[in-house]
């Protein structure tokens, strides 16, 4: 393990990440069309506590304030997503100039602050007309996405040089399996079809972005856990291998030119071999999102024959995820050992949920988050020492925000948001990360690792 006095390489990018639907609000402002998540949130029982993204953090109208928070934090990279329905409301054809103008202001503001934009093209919100036509179950959505990617790159590619096509395709797949109708076989089939169409969308988009943004680096962000069997019993060992195939390897293998992993004697996904040629387009970077490991037990009731189970003696956070930063290092070591062909890695999300409040002094003392982030960064430093090419790290998230189906209760932000007043209050983790970044950028060492 790297010692607490180790600095990171010069030029390492220090960032934070957000997603459009979770922070922007302004859900129907300035020509934006409805998204699949707008529709879902507006249905009775849609999200926890009746939450919607109608206002969220109102980042759309608080852009200057949020840019100032990023600048004071000392970020050198900011990962954000474009809302597809804000810039192309129907998912095809007409572009919305007022929506594009918002991202002009965001990108120009970042560059003026000395912060590199990292633009994610798809972070789960797509135009409702595409959802009405079948969403990601339809192959045509991949073609529509490639056109959208080309249009955004044509507009912003003179200023944005780092791109993520799709964020966490595994999460989109799981959401559509667990939230949809049908028996287990139908849900499995639908989930794997969606996974394939998301990879196809990525593969179709990459050359379109490169054509429009000549200086671009482009990749995809995968949420990887790292799988451990619940015991040394053959059933649990086999279940962990299945979980690895249907989660961590389902996207890595085809992206690396290996095809889909083989499970029970056949590829996990049936597809035209020509599609795999599209998916295996060379990458400039791989985004890795990591929050928690997975301990896997055999379970015939699970969609793929396995289930997650608790790590004995390991604390869990408010979402039930094990708090085990040492497993971050294990996941990175597994990547290094099993995928030596991978391009440079950027940690595009890493964070800890909590329930954070402003105390009587006006501070937000989220010290468990500080300890978690510091422990994860120590694991990251050790991976660099072991020879991994890792070039950036992004905390999830800059702001407390709408945590999808969980509503507003889980708070991941470095900045507390009062959703009644929209007041922003930097937390203890914000001040710690600011000091950490400053120490790294000036060559400081030991003090940067302290509370």
C-alpha cells in the first residue's frame, strides 16, 4: 500500500462529476422536451417520496454559482452530461438552439476557470419520443444516438476534447430488467438486448465524434464492482463467475475484442458478428465507476442464478452497499491482470452516500465521506505504483442531487444543497478535497492526506 505521504503524478486530473437529469432542473424550459425520466417521475409512485427532476439543484439557472464552486474547489476536470431531450427534443431531426446555448455557457465557463470539460453524451435520460418507440429495446435507438453524438460533437467539439459515450450501460440494463414486466426469461432477454444496443450505440458514436472533434479522446464509463464468492463451496464459486460474466465482463470483453463472455457453453448475448466489429472500436480511455464490491452467492431465484449477499463484519452505507475501500484496489488489480490491452483509465465516479445536514455553526461535517474518499485515493495511488495507467479521478458528486429512484434523501455531494431554498453549502469533504488538490498541484504530500 502506498504511504500517506505519496503525491500523484504531475498532470493527474482532479475532478468531480454530475449528470444532467440529477442536477439541471428546468425540465421544460427553453424548448427542452420531456425525457424518459421526466415521465417516470411524474407517474404516481414513480420515484421515492414523489421526487422529480423538475427543479433538482436548478443548475440550469445557478450555473455561475456552481462554476464558482468548482473554481474554488480547484478542479482540473469536470465530468457532466448533456441532456439529450434538451438539445434534440424528438431524438432526431430538429436541434434546440437554446438548449445548445446552455452547454456553450457551461463549457466556456469551465475553460475560463481552467477546468477541462469531460462530456458524457448519455447518462440515462433520452427523449420521450424514443422511449415511446421502444427505447433501448429498439436497435434504431443506437442509430439515433450516433446522430445525436455527431451533432453535439459538431457543436462543442472545438472546445471539448474528452468524451464519454455511455454511462453505466449495466445500470440501464438492470433498471430495465427489474422495473419491467414479463417473466424471468423475458426480463433476461430484454436486459441483454438493451446491453447490446447500448454497446452498439457506443460503437456507432465513436467514429462520428472523432470526425467532428479531431482532437478528441473518447471512451465509455463502466460501473465495475469486483466479485467475491460468498464461500469456497462450488456453487458459490460458480455463481461468482456467472456474476463476473453478466456484469463486470459483459461490457469489457466485447469492448476489448473478445466477444461476449461464454456462459453455460454459449455467448451471453447472441448477435450478428458484424455488430461486434462495430462495438470493438479502439478506445482512447476507459471510465471506471466504483462504489462498492459484490459478494456473490448461488441463488436459483436470481435472474442469472446468483444474488448479492452481505460481507460479514463490513459496515454498510445508507443504500445498503458495503463500505470497503480496500476492494477498490482489488478491482483495479483485477483489471490490470485480466485486461492488459485496456487504454488509460479515468475514475469517472467514486463516492459515498450519507444524510448530511447543516449544523448550528453553518458547517456540514461529513467526515465519514472524507475517510472513505481518502481510503479510495490510497488504493488508487497503490494501483499507480503497481503500473496502472490511471490519469484522472472524479468524485461523485459535486452537488447533492436527485439520486434517481431513491429521490433526494441519499446525499453524495461535496456541496450540500437545501432543496427548499437551493442554497449551496460546501461540506467538510469539499474543504478537504480542495486542500488535497491544492497540495497535489503544488507538490505537497503528507498534509494532503489528513482530515
